[in-house]
C-alpha cells in the first residue's frame, strides 16, 4: 500500500480528504502522524506558492510523497479579500465571519468563490499542482453547524443553503477542495498504475 502524507494538522481537512479518497491502495497520513513536524512559514503571495511550500517541507520531513493545499475565500466586492489571508483574517472563525460581514455592509455584489490549490511533492520537489473552485454568494448571517471557516456564510451556486447547512456528503460532492482533490487523486492513481506496470 502506498503511503501519501497530507501536509496539514487540521483534523477537519483530514476527514474531508479521507472521505474523498476512493483508492484503497493509498493510505493517507497527515502531520498529526508526525508530531515533530516544524512550523512552516507560508510566505507565498498565491495559493499555489503556499501549497507548494507546505508540500515540499512535508515530503522532506516525512520522507514520503506529500500533498498540501492552500485554500481561501475570495469576495469580489472586496477585491478578492480575504484571499490567501483567509485563515489569518481575524483570530477565530466567528471573528473572521463577523469581519467579513461588516466589510460587506452596503455592498450590492456579494458574489464570491472558494479556491483550493493542491500541490504534490516528492523528494523535496513539486511534481504537479491542481486548482479547484466553487462559486457562490455570501449570506447576511451565519447559518448551519457543519463544516468550518467561512462555511456558515457561503451559499454555493444553485443552493439556498450555506456550506454549513449541507451534509458532509453534499459538500464533498461540490466543494473547491473536492474539485481540486479529484484532479490530484486521478493524477496519483495514474502515476501509481504506471509504476506498477514495470
């Protein structure tokens, strides 16, 4: 069984990825399995750069193929904020949501998109990157108790419910992370199949 490390200590993300992984020939581990993993400074200026920084660090430290994602919310009326600073917009999820809603007061355009870039690294080098997105709008108040981050105020296109009101299964069918991960998983499975052919 091939071992692949998810470069995150976020238990919510780990659960989402494990639910998305259909190939039982791949065992997903995470940084929760490597408690000594050092802090990595995400000083990139794009989602791709930050994902690559984490993936390279994890592949070196864990001595295994690793992938990392960087994801965030881009709100068009706020010139793409919070963007790559989504997790650092304010100290806690409720405070981040409150700041976002306050900054959107008086704005007619509440359209937004969630973006996820996944970078795959091996032996300290980036092999490939993949991007997924989902578009939607920002609601006027938080609704729902599932998910995390900005999920309670993000209403995906074609829905009347927020991400936080959807079940995990519903969210995993359409989310930005699911879209990027499907592309990445397909790539990994193809690579493993090619290696096994020799």
